C-alpha cells in the first residue's frame, strides 16, 4: 500500500474521533472568549485624556478645553456648527469595555450641553459645552474705512 493513503486514512480517523469527543464533551453552555466579560475600572484622569484626544480630533482647539481646578468639570467652548452628540458617540465607543456610562443633557434656553461620565451614581467627569460667542458686525461704516474729516 501507498504511504500517502495510510497517512490520509489515519488523519481521517483522528478527525472523526476528535469531532465525537468535542460533541460529546462537557456541554455546560459556557463558551470560551478572549474578551473578558468583567468591565475594567477607569479613572477620571484617563477619561479626561480620552476626551481631550476626542475633542481635538473633532476640531476643538486646545485653548477651548479648560478643566476647573479641584473639580471634575471641564468647560468646552465649541463653534456654533459643532454638535455635542458627535462627542457623545465617540466617547461611547472609547468607553466600551470600561465600567462607565455616559449621560448627556441639553439646556436649550442657555444653548449649552452637559455630558457626564458616571460609574454607578458617581460622576467621574463632567463636560460643559457652550457655544462660542458670535460677533455680529455693526451696521454702518466698516472699521476699515476712515471717516472723512472736515
């Protein structure tokens, strides 16, 4: 007999045996996963670093991101066209796998938004978004044109 046929026959028998063992083995319903089901803890400093990177990626200038000293609040001046929901969506993706939830509130009257990152009922970091003031040019002569003097 040919050696190749013997090797193929042995490998086939081993494959059948392994399939039977796997199917009849412990079927407690637990599956193997490389991803841990337990969520990791996260610090407020790490959240700030994530948020700072996210905000800068979204086009917010570094000077417009101002943390309050000795508080968990961060004031963020945003352009009129910026939607804070972009930040919420990006941070939700960044916080996947961490023991933290993101809550967003909007104050239409004051034209501001607050985004809080919480663990249980504890606020780890709070981001206060407010729109940059818009300068409206005054009616009349533009500042570049000098008035005629007599």
